[in-house]
C-alpha cells in the first residue's frame, strides 16, 4: 500500500514564525555547524531553532545580532577563529 499523508497528523515539518522587530524578520539560532573562509572574513553554516537541517544557511558574521553574537563568539573561541 503506498504512503498517503492525511490531515490527522498535520505537516511533517512545522516551522516557527519569525519574530518581527522594526519591520524585520528575526530567527533564533540553534547552533553553528561549520565555517568557511570568505575573502577577509568567515561565513558560518547556521542551524535555525525549530527548522530542519535542510533550512540551514550560510551567514556572514555581520548578520549575528541580538543573542546570536554570544553563540558566534563561543563558536569562534572553540575553533580559534579571530
């Protein structure tokens, strides 16, 4: 018998809505998975809280604000990135 999705269980991956601050969407960082060198700086592969790994994205250090700065700093210290 083939798989049939029903409405009883709802969607497979629910995604939390972003917080809205100053008309900008904000998402909470769960963790930084890895990094890569880009020009003079680094990009970080971010797993967003409440989202599947398929929604993880590469972000520059400049996009870590309001709470994300602490996560970034801890990651940089752990991996000796300065």
